[in-house]
């Protein structure tokens, strides 16, 4: 394709799972890839070191408006790291900051968007950010939501869960592939085979199966237990927490379910996420 292929999702929706699958598929090794080396094939959007790289100045010297104005130059730098396409992970919505696109069109070749039932997302997201469930719901329902800034990374501009999903849906269909977390979980061969096809890859069946096995939740959780994971939040005990679908049925109260459905009903219906009793 050439240019950036964005691996985009709302936080805790399966982005790392897709990156791990691609890493194992491309390496085609006889053992699972090291989860702490995912950056070998995937750049993380918003790393401050890139701003210093393209300007020669420390990130701390820029105002918020100045750093936003540098986004196209940073994305150009991403694109130049590979002779063909480069995968870049992002949790940003497909919108603007200070009038500058958070996803620069001229350096974009396409996108893989991962969507997950928001009723399950809020449980993992709350754990990841050290929030109570009700605070997580407020975050996901907030049109101006963003993640916290760290020493090495800019905040992700998320908007609400619905806005995030629909913003990426608006991208040209020929350049965008949507994955449901639940399909990755329950129909892995079909789902990951379609992903490979979107990328123009035709891996032999055994290679595909091996990549799926090596990127499974259980494998990643075992690797994190053995070596740790450099992307774990300091507010969470572990990154790979449960990796299941439907936790919300026992973890959320009826009132909490109602708050999420009320805010996101249309998009939830489109992706078959509405609980029984809702239309």
C-alpha cells in the first residue's frame, strides 16, 4: 500500500491483540513473538520522541498549538521509516486538534479499526486507567474525553465511544477494514484470514493458524506473567486481564448498562451489541 496503515481503536478494544497477531504472522517463527518487541513492526502514535526527531527541539519547548501543528511532519516521519507501508497504533478518534487532523490524510494508506462491545470495554478501560466503573462510563460518554499525558506520550483524543467508532467508519471503505473483538474471539480463522486478505497477504493455512495461536490471550497473558509488559498502565495490576466477552452481565448494574446504552444505542445496534430487551 505505501504510507501509514493505522491500527485504530478505542482503548481496551483489542488493538494489542491485532498487533500481536500481525507480529507473529510476519515473523513466522516457531515460538510466540516477544510482546515487548511489538514496536518492531508497529509505531505508537503520539510518542514525544518523534517531535524532537523532526524538529531537533525537546517536546517541552512546544505549546499545545505548536505540537498540534507538527502532527503532519511527525506522520510523514512515520511513513518514511519503511519503503512500503508502516503500521501505526492509535487511540485517537478521526478528528482534529486545534484545526489539525489527528490522522493526516496525505500520509495515510488505510486503517484497520477494532471495535468491541462498550459494555465490556468500560470494565477493562476502568481497570486500565484506575477508575471506578461509573467514572469509566462518564469517560466513554464524554464527547471531549481524552487519556492522560505521560512523560513519553501525548494524550489520546478519544471523544465518546460512539463518536470514535463513527469517525473511523467515515473513512473510505476501500481503505478501511473493521474487526469486531467478538469475531476475533469466536471466529478467529475467518476473521484473521479476512484481515490478511485486506492487507494483500495470502499466508498458508498453517502459518495463519500458528499466528492466531501465538497471539491468543492465554499466550500473551503467560508472556506478561513471565516477562512483564512495557505497555501496562501503572494503575493496573496487569495488561492482559480477562480477554473475554460478556463480562458486563455480572460486572455492571442495570443502571450502569442503561447509561451506556442510552448514550450509544444506535452504534451498539449496528454492531449487534444491544442487550436483550433493547431495540
